[in-house]
């Protein structure tokens, strides 16, 4: 239930922190706060957390570094909150494993929708893990029950939530071409824009993990349309 879902707000501005806390508590969520990275780790140890709203511009260790470390340790939902409007900063956040981002000043209702959508996708992910499906392609095996991707040698490869959902969509329908808009709808709460590079960034991350970079043969680009997972011949 929503009331049991726990959101951790990591923000050094006390006014913003309190406003967000009051807003999400009013919506029925359990909320904790931290003003820096050390506080974030302390709160995460204290209780199970479903999603972290993480400001990039923090004193000490910044949000990018914290995202990298957190993603290496956990599959928790991460939404970066930033005052930076440069596209490169957003792409860096996605590269490091964030699931989504919002730019200050943000609309509280929009942020709530993104939080709800990410938590919903997390629930769907857990439900899919109970379905008993396994997807094999080019020697790789994607096992939703264990949320595990193994390479042709049986070694496990870590995936972020977004990478896992994206690969699940493609692996369920090998050979089908998905548009960027369709893929973004499956992994993110943002509307697709013609210059949105979210899916391209995630596909590039997956290609690196699949060893499919120089001459892709697994995740193929269909120019002018989107991407497909190529069926084995």
C-alpha cells in the first residue's frame, strides 16, 4: 500500500526539504530526510526505503557520486533533483544509474506523478519476478524471477531498474522494433520529446554490459524508428 512506501529526501536546503516532506506525507507516504550524503547512508541503514529523491548539488559528496555508489549497492529507485538545465548533466545522471530526474524549480504535482510512476514500475518489476519467465538471447539469459542477467559464461551482470525494464520489453518481443516513445513509456514517467536522449543513453549502457558496442548484433538501431533485440538465426 502507498502508506507503507518510504521516500527519502536528500536535500541540503531545509525549506525545500520540509516542503517536500509535508507534501508527500499529505499524499500518504512515509518520508525521511537527510541534508547530505552521510545523512542519506544513515537513513538507509535505519529503515527500508523505496525511493530516494536526491539533490545533485550537495555539500561534500555530490549527488552524482552518491548515485554511482548507491546504484552499485542497491536497485532502489533514484530520482535526481537538479537546478542544472544542461542536458549533459541529465545524461550523466542517467549514465550513473538514476531512474529519472527533475529540474528546479519543479511542479510538485509533476514530481508526485513521477514518484508514483517509478514506484508503480517497481511494483510491476516485483510482480514480473513471480511469473517464471526466462528470456534467452545470444547466450545471455534474463531471469525475472531472480532479477538476474547472466552472460554466456554464467556470470551475473548487474542491471539498474531502468536497464532491466528496457531489456525486458525488448527481450519479450525479439525482432519487434520499438519506438523510443514506446520504450520511454515502459521505463520512465517523462513524455517523449524529439531530442530526448534517455533511451539512447540506456541502450548504450546495455550495449556496454552486453559487450555489444563496436558492431552491435544484439541491440540494433533501426534508424528513424527506434530499437530491437535481434532474434538469433
